[in-house]
C-alpha cells in the first residue's frame, strides 16, 4: 500500500524519484524484509498463537480504535497538507504509527515487538510521503536501508534469543535491574 | 586536498576498514588494520578541523556533508575516543583470546562492526542534512547492538534487545519530529526543498511556531531516549554494563554525544520560531530530572560498570541543563563538558575494563587492594574516579563549575542550587567505591591472577593526560571550536 501511495503521489506530481521510491520500498518492505525475517524466525519456537501479551484481545481492539481516532484528530489539528489525497492519508499514517507502538508495548514476544516497530516505521514513511513527497532521493534510500538493516539485526537478535533462552518471550528477560 | 574530498576520505577509511576486517582472518592483521585506520581517521579529522578554524568550512555533495563548529566538536570526540578505544580493543581482545573468553575467529566480526559503528558516528558529526543526520544517529544503534551482544550469553542479549528496541522506537519518534520540521519549512520554502541546515537556518524565524515547537519536543523525547535522558534512560545502564569495555567507552563517551548533537541541531533550528524560553525550559527540566535519577541510582550501586553508566546519565543531564540555561558561560561549559565527559568516561571504562579482565566480576565488593595488585590501574581508578566525579584540578570540574556558575549568574538560582547539591551527592557516590576498591585488602582467592598486558594501559593514560591538561589549560584553537559550537546552540 505504501508503494501504491508513493506511486499515486508520483502520478499526481510526476516526479521521477517518487517512482523509484515506490518501486524500492515495495521491494524492500514487501519482499526482502518478510523473506529475511521468515528465514530467521522460522527456526525459532515463536508461538503462532501469540500467547505472550500484556493487554487482553478485546481491550486491545478498543485501544486500537481509540488510537485510530486520535490519529485522525491529530492529523486534522496539525493540518499537515491541504491537498485531496494528503488529508485522509496523513490521518491513516499517524494512526498506523500509534498502533505500531501499541503493538510493541502490548506484546512481550520479541517477534511481535519487532513487527510493531516495523508497523510504526511504515506509518512514518507514509507520513513522510504525503507531507514532503520524500526528502530527496539519496536521503530516502538511506532511510530505507536503515530500516532494512535494523530489521535484519533485530531478526538476528531474535534468533540468538531463541538459542539462548529457548523462547522469544522477552517477559523472561528481566534479570538486569537497578 | 580540498575540504570536500577530505570529508569523503574521512568516511571512506572506516568503510574500507570494515570491509578489510570482515574478509581477513589473522588476528595480527586485524589488530594492525584497526590501529592504522583509526589513527588515519584521527589525522584526517584534525586536518578538517584545522580547515574549519582557518575559515573555510568543508562541505560536500550540496551540503549532504558539512562541517561546522558544533559538528566539529563531535568529530573531535569521535576521532579521539575512537582512536583510544581502538588501541584499547587490541589489548583487551588479545587478553580475552589468550584466556579463552573470546574465540579468535570472532575477532573479525568485532572489528568489522567496530568500524561500521565509528563510521555512523563520524557521519552524524559531519552531516549537513537532517535526513543524513537521522540516518547516521539511528545507524549507531544498529551497528552497536550486535557489539553489546558480543559475549553472547543471556544478560548481554537482554541488554542488546532492550537497547535496540527502545532506541529504535526513540529514533522513530525523532523521525516523526524531523518530518514535522520539514512540514514547518514548507510554509517558507515551498513543497520541495533541500532539507539541510543552512537552508533551514536561513528561514528559522519564519517557521510556524506551533509546528516548530511540536517538532522540537518530538526530537527531544526521541533522541533523548538515545542520549540517555531520564525517564527514557532505562536501557542505558544495561547496555553500558554488558558490552565489552572498549565498546562501553564508545557507547558512553561518544554515541550519547551524537544523540545530543541531534537534539541541539533541531533546538537551534526551531528556537527562533517556537520561542527560546520554552525550549530551554524543556531542556532544563529533562536535565534536572536526569541528574536526580542518576544520583539516586548512583548512591546504592554495587556494580562498577553500572555506576559509570549512571554517571553518564548524570553528565548528559548536565549538558542538556547547560544548554537549557542559556547563559554564555553555561553553554560554553556544556560544550566543554561534552568533550570532557568523552575523555573521562572512556578513561574509566578502560580502567574498569582492566579490573574486569583480572577479577572477572563487576561487583564492587569483590574487588580490592588494587594499590598492591595492580598499581598502574589503581592510579587510574583513584585519579579517574576523582575526575569523573568533578574534582579540581580535572577538566570536568571546570565545565561543571561553569554550568552551575552560569546558572547562578543569570539568576536561575533554583536550578543552580539543585544542580550543585546533586553534584556533591554524586561526587561522594562515585569516589567512595573507587577508593574502596583501591585501598581495601585484596580478595584472598587465587582466581585473580590473570596479569593484564601493557597495551590496555596506553589509551587509559592518554585519556588521563587529556583530562588533566584540559583542567588547567584549554588550547587556543580548541577554545575557538568550543566558542563556535556554543554560539550555534545559543539562538
């Protein structure tokens, strides 16, 4: 979707670098990161039923709804952009950022925390697109590279966690205090 | 060579070093490359600083890379501490390999990551574009998290995970702030513009006030998490106590300063529009709270590396406070504090690294009698302990005193007195453990027999020399650099 919006913005403003950005963010976020993370996480004992959460499922849904509303309201408050596409999209973007952070704090499983951060990162890139139509080609690519490498390093740590404590539940990592 | 070419060379050296150390195996070669590359970085950095001070600010690629006094100060810190840490790494890892704590084939992973880590920190110092600055600062976490986890057991892993998740989340909040700042610039500069410091600084007073204020707060909270400002500091004592000692020196002495640089850059850009007063108040509040939290945890600390980590939070709080107070003396003190903190904190992590190599424990109570067993390290522990706590005649006394005096002189008596009180309590909490470790009777068990090699003492004594000299004399060019940096953060 991120790529689609980048492409839509490209059609609107017809700047070449947005097309490049659309393609590369689709490749990195849609293909490379999922594939790499799948390979790293497949070997772990990551529990697909997602039992490691701090907030119950119904509560989480309600909080998610609340965060979406907060996202749209704050997007209106900030009055980020006046064009037709930008206004609703920036609301979506801020909601996605908030929900991503919520996922990261509400779950204790490392895989889900990483997912939450990636969701928030998507929201940020989306916001960046509608706000500024990108920060310049080089800078945008550097940002994408950062996300990619960051996700891979976190995936590496998750795999290490799996071999060291036989779990990816960060609730078990509470030895360092004080 | 021209300034722009030198900037490229500066970044190319650690990159080449990373590639070379990743593909080569023999330990001697790896040690050699690391020493040479960091020495080369130091030389290039000094030449660049010389150019900066003689009036020609080096820049490259349409201001994507650019050196100004504030970045120059951080560049100096990265280059100096990077060099001493690289030399220390060599001695430290030789010891670890000889005693079986680290396998020889893990060295290349360490050195390659070390080079990338230094590269990202150099890049944040010489960035002239906010996007590059963000990428570099966020990159420091990614490069160093695997280094925190280098020993690969349970506790370092916990520390590394906490570190990467919390600081990445912080960086994202800061990125949000950067985007809001870009949006603020659109009003003055049009839909698409060059997101670089000179361009934005030119229109800084024309930005919409509310948007600029929002941007600053987001960046302060986001990079504040990375700079270890309380209450976003919770990852810091873990990461700084679990990483290998030379990495601790870089994390604590340099990386925190890079995050501070990010905050100050945005501070300088948003202050004219958003109102200097409330931005400074935000810095003062975060600074005082960090001091309070740090001192509270310093008092009851039983682990000497965690002790140093909390001392870093104390120093970062002081730096934020100094800039927040805004009096010329206090801001100059804060800039000097950045340099002093880097020198003194790396000195102390080198010193405690030696203790760790010999005693294999971080518990203060299990280390004793250093004066008899390790006299050279004992001198460092006693003198360095006094230095980071802020005793005269060491350089931290000068900078800390400047910050407090600046606050008092500009009639911010409350901030000045709270700071002075906390500094005194912190002083006792830091000096007492190091004296106890030095002068108490040595532990009787025969475990503590691993002799530490000479190489690990050289960088420690170099840092000590810096701390002593800067305490009594700030050389002219350095003074110019600090004054230039102070001017950039007093809008």
